[in-house]
């Protein structure tokens, strides 16, 4: 039942998760917290048209929420018996946090909240579209938190004990130091002065593990700080839990850039948690990350449109502020784990404003690369994600390399096969782990090194990387497939531009940033973010 004279909030249509069934109404007295994301004060410019990155203060005054709109949403809360949880960053993050009973939320947003039973557990959900009174709806870009279903999974793969997966005859393992050396990362940099943010949606880290792991490599442990979002906690438990993802991210990024500080943003595994984690990290004026690594995601078909749209907007805000966001493309090949015979890609890797990182199998002998192919260990062992978005149109910086209507991923690649995996320490135990989860923090560490050496933030790298074409800055991967797609000369939807040669990439980036970006600026004419492509029918 909708409010008289109400308007729907675009992109909020929801259906139950596949295999879920409604079992009971939500307790009307249950307390719920939600995030209302407001519209920008004015449309965001395309990042390549800017001569410099914005400061946080400049962003807030030009593109943050209109204070008058924040006050009007406080009035909305009062009218419907909801509490406003005041935050200092409401203008910057364009986010107003509300709390109230389930009954009050149902009335305010014209929804019915139900408990759903699902093979992976229960969740609070809704069916249909969110509505708000017509005097308030135009101010709002997204409503997050009414539904608390899980939305992402970590993209890591543990090496199976005593297994050799065809067609590989041997198993190898490396430290992130060895992988970085093979890729010729600048050896005289440490990432000092940089902060790497890492988004996590479960698990936790133990300080003793961090100390012991880095001591085993002869390195001082990095400064690691936990920031808790939406009441999440740093909650280490067992190695086979999400702790594996957390420690892999910290240990890879911290090993590649041992002088960088690391901030881990813990948030619930929900649409609200994902949105709030990124906006909190992007607009964190205490820690000020220059890189934000994301190793979690899920098929585009599993997301509501408002989640993808609003997340991509915050990723564009990061670009304006000079923040690079490497994101794992997934470990289930060209299907992204959906068994319908079609190709799918992972989000948020498919966002046009992130650096999508795919996976390879890397064989190194005596410090030199002997071979590198697309990571594909078959259905049981995993394969790199990659393909073309059905949600986001092709960005201009891919137009000369990708002949397809949708945004192509990955952009770049790196070692990901668990059969050539990374040596890590989790909850006191040693493991060898792969997955594209390892490639995002690997690139995060590389960007920290480049930022330090260049004495500036590279920020949104994609236009500059694609302007380089197929140069010696990338090792072109031409062998293997991820299911539907095969590696070819140049960019391909398995490994993108290829794996990096860090030293050559540093030389290429030494030219002023504007010289890379200006090639693409004329194709956008100061437009906003790339538009959503026509959507296929899908279940959310």
C-alpha cells in the first residue's frame, strides 16, 4: 500500500532471493537503521575533464548534499516517527541515517517487511518498490537498509590439500614480495605516505598474526586500523571463515607496500553495508585513503539497480578526489557462478569508475617469469571472471579496444591461480590462497608505490592505462580462456590489458596526468557518469 500522493524511488524493485520463501512478518517493534542517500547538489563532471583532483572541502561545497535537503529529510523523519542519527559527514557522504521500528519504516516507505528463509540462512526482505511522499522523493537517490539480505561473497580460493588440478603438473607458491619482483614493481619504493583502504564484509584480523607474518618476511608490520561501519565489528574466528579474505588483503597489500598505512573498513554484508562502507572510506578525512581495495562482489543479476547506480556514483566521487579503487572480477569464470548457460560479470568490478582486476596463472623460475596464462582450473578449481556488463554502457576510454555495447572487464590482471598462489598466515595457520581477491590488493600495493614515486595521486587510472595501448607496461596474456572467452593479442575479457611491468608503468605515468586524460575528455564533454545500459530481465 503506497502513501497517497507518493512517488517511487527509482531502481528499488526487489524480489526474493532464488530459493527463498517468506515465513513471517517482521516484528513490528524491531528497530531498524537505514541510510537515505541524497542527490548531488549538481551533476558530477567526468573526471577526465578536471585539471586537478578536488579536496574534500571542494567536493562537499560543489557536489555534496544540499543542507536544505538534509533539513527536509529531518522533517520527513519527524512526520513518520523516525529518529535521525546525526553524523558529521552527512553533507560530504550525502547520507542521512534514520532509525525506527519496522512498523514505522513500513508506513514511511510503503513497504511490507517479511522474514525470508533461504538455504544460506534467514533475512529481512521486501518485495516491490519503495515509495516516499512526493515532496521528499525527488531529493533521494537511494534507500538502503530495509532489506538485509547478503549481497557479496569473497573472491578467494584456498588451494586444496594434496591436489594437482589438470592441466597443471606442478604446484607453486609465492610470497607477495616474489610476485611483485617478478612483475618488476619499483624496488626502491615502500608506499610511505600512502593509505590503503580495504573493504571487508565479514571476518576479522588478529594483531599477532600481522606481527608474526611480516616478521617472517623480514618486514616491520604495517599500521593496520579497523574502522567499523553500520555497527559491524572486527570479528576474527577461524581460518576458513571470512578471516581468510581479510588476512589475504592485508598481507598482500602490506607486503607490496610495507611503508603504507592500512585501514580496514568492516561493514555488514548487505546493500546498505556495501554502500556505506565505500562512502565512508572515500570521504574519510581522518585516514584519507588514496587507494581502496575491494575483493568482494556478486553477479550483476543479484543487485538492485539503485545499489549499482549509487555505488558507481560514489566510485566516481572517489575518482574526483584522486582515489584508485582496484576490484576483483570474481573466481567463477565467464558465468560468474550463474548456471543458466549465459555469460555474466561481477559487480562492483563492472562499475566504470573502478579498476577491475582479473587473474592469471604465473610460473616464475629463479625470479624470472617463465609463463603466464589465463587462470582457469575448471569448474572445481575456479577461473578468472571477465566479460561484458549488461548494466553499464561502454566507457569512451574502452572504445578503441573493446567492440561491445557494455563495459568490458577486467582492465588489468595479475597472479590469481591457487596452484601458483600466495603464502599467507590466517588465525595462526599457514595457507596458500589464490583468487582474484589477491589481485586487487596486489594492484593496490602497486598504486601506492607509484603514488609515492610520482609524489601525486594517480586516482582514476583507467583512461591513462587505456591510452597507453598495448605497450611494455603490460605483459600481454594470449593463452587460455575463462569459459566463453579466450585470450587474444591486446585487450580481452579474460585478463584485460594484461599483467603489469611496474617499472615501465612508472615511467609511463611520469608524464603529467592531464596528458593521459585529455585524449578522452572530448568524448564526454563534461558529462556525468556513464549511463546504465539497457537491462535484461533479471531477478534481484
